[in-house]
């Protein structure tokens, strides 16, 4: 496609990275967002570029390519807050160590940067971890960005090209003509291609033009603390993450170590990453049955605080924020994203699930390649 105009709907991380790739290839971009700023799952997450838990095959390849792209973009946009901090999954029991040993012995362990560490080695890598664990699975390829500010930082870089127009507070209501959309202000925006990155907004226009797509909505609860008072040099997970991420064979846990009742009831794992201000983002839960409750329960938060304190070996910093979020996830776990041509020149891209921040750069690059940008 020669240098042309691309219309992108949705200013979360997936839409923003599609805009990035379009501009990188010389195109003009009109970017439409129904909120004044993106407010969905792209902000309500850990900011982790999580290679370690990705399923082998296409998902891992996408995550590794995204890791490369995040580092390249981060070097050009320092305000993105990219840091190659790696991660430690902390292990307390023999079944947990067994899962980690299997992961570290797999042929793709080197590509993921996986190494099994003793507790002393893990504490040398991350001295803030002074609590109860016997070993740790280290992933050197995991990284992080700042989720609350990443889109803003990227947008500043996009605006600097002079070929990018951002139109917030406009909800797209219709497709018009061959490659155009009409918003709720009555304005029409046309281009040579339209990409709909609508996240968990699966009704309205999306249902009208694409029907029922194989994507579901998932709700999660998270929180953020006051500054820890010392560096948490890696992201941190507990072994319940082995039950959630497809990279691991969790059979030893499932057979011999039942999940604690609160964690099982809320499909929980501990993930923890330090923000640039020193606070900790801690989560999370997973809820699949709709309609989702309008409120958030306190029991999962209390459980997460206990796990954090057990691993830190000290009281957790006070919780400053709590929130719930909803993301879109492909029903087929083998699919990284749902990419569908809804008509000639108009594409819907959604459903990365909990992999949006990790995989968005490579997903957007794949869209650009498929559309011949």
C-alpha cells in the first residue's frame, strides 16, 4: 500500500501500536477514541511484557517479537518507562519446584531466558524478597512499561510526526462508503484502510458488522500500594501463576497441591511489579461469568496482601488504589488475537486477553504486514 491514510478506532495499547506501525511505514493516521483518554484494560494492568508464561508456538513467537519491539520503541520514547527487569516466580513446595524444573529443562527455556535459582540466588537478584520461599524461576526476558502513561507517551511521539490526528470523545457508530466511519458527532472519516481495535467493547457497531465473534470478556481485580521504600528489582509471581499461564505443566500442583480456597474461587495468581514511583501494582483475579458484579469484593485483596507480605517478609505498603477492569480474550486459547476482515479494507482486531500489553507491538506489526502497509 502506497503512502495513504489509515483510520484506527480505539486508543488502547493495541490501537496505539497499530498507529505506530502505520506511521513508521509512511502513512497518515486518523485515530478515534470514544473516551477523552483510553480508560480500559490498557491502563488497568501490570505493564508487564510477560514472555515467561506464553504458550509455545505462535504465542511465544509473538511475545518474543514484541519484547524486541518494546525495547526498540522504549529507546526512542524514554517516557514509555521500558525496563528489562525480568521476573522471579517464587516457589515454596516440592510440587512447585517440580513444575519450575520442567520449565527450565524445556528446549525453549533459553529463548525465554528461564533459569532455576536457589533462594539465596533469588535474594541476591532481588534483595527486597526476604520472606518465605525455597527457590525461584527466573525469566530474564520479561520486562515492564508504565501502563498508566504508556499510551500518553506514545501519542506524543505520534503527534511529533505531523501525520497523526487524534480525535477523542467520539464514538464510531457506522461504517460508510468503502473505507470510512461516521462518529456520534456526525463527522465522517475516510481512509484507505480502517482498523477497529475496540478492546472489550464487543456490542454495538462490532456486533452489527462482525456478528458474534469468538471472543469473551474477562473481569479482573487489582490494586496499587504506596511506595515500597526500596527497589523491587524484578517483577514477582507466585506459583499459582503456573496454573494460569499455558507455558507450564501444572499437573504436579493440580494433583498434589490444591489451590487455597479464596484463590481457587476467584481464579487467582499473584503478580507484582514496581511502578516508577516506587508503588507496587498487585493482582489479580479472573472472572468469566457475565453479567459481572458492579462492585468488587474485599476478600481477594486481603488474600493478595497476605501473599505479598509472606514473600516480602515484611508488612505490605498501604493500599492506595483498587480497581476492576475488563479485557477481551479469544475463546480459542491457541489464538493470540482475533483478526477479521469485516469488509474490504476494514479489519477488526481484538481479543488478546491478558496478553495485550505483552503482544500488542507484534500483533500490530502482523496486521500491518497482512494489509500490505
